């Protein structure tokens, strides 16, 4: 009697496919670390979102009115930026100037 034969087909990804997956994962981690860093800095300077416990007076100047009269922490906007290696998804954390009421992100120039 002949024993049945079993064949297993395994597709091994190419070097380029593996490299692309690694690149995507690294870019995702970079985006997460950037947001984590920004949140830590914002918490230190401005406190938690939508609270007035800290205002960062004197730490930053708002470029529109050139004042440092204090700021209130706001939420965040999702943004992505492009590098030579690909797209990184991140978020811009925002504050509102107490003098003129304009909302902006002091970390826009971070990259």
C-alpha cells in the first residue's frame, strides 16, 4: 500500500516585501513616539487639556500678537508629515492665547 503524500506550499516574502513592512512599522512607531513626547511636554507646560491649571506664561511667545500673556491647553488635530522614507502619522497639540483667543500649535516647527 502506498502512503498518501502531503505537500505544504509556503510563500516566503521577498526581501523587498519584508523591508517595506519593517519601514511601515518603524514609521508608525516614530509617529507614536513624537505624539508621546509632545503630550509629555504639553502636560509639563500647560497641564491637562481644557483646564487652566497652568498657562506657560513667559515660556513661549505667540507669534501673531507677540505676547506671552498665558495660554490654555486645547485638544489635538491629526496630521501626517512625509519623510524620504515614507509618511508618518502624528498629531498637533493645540493651545489658545488668552490675549487674542487664537488657537495654534507651538510644535508646528518641531519637524
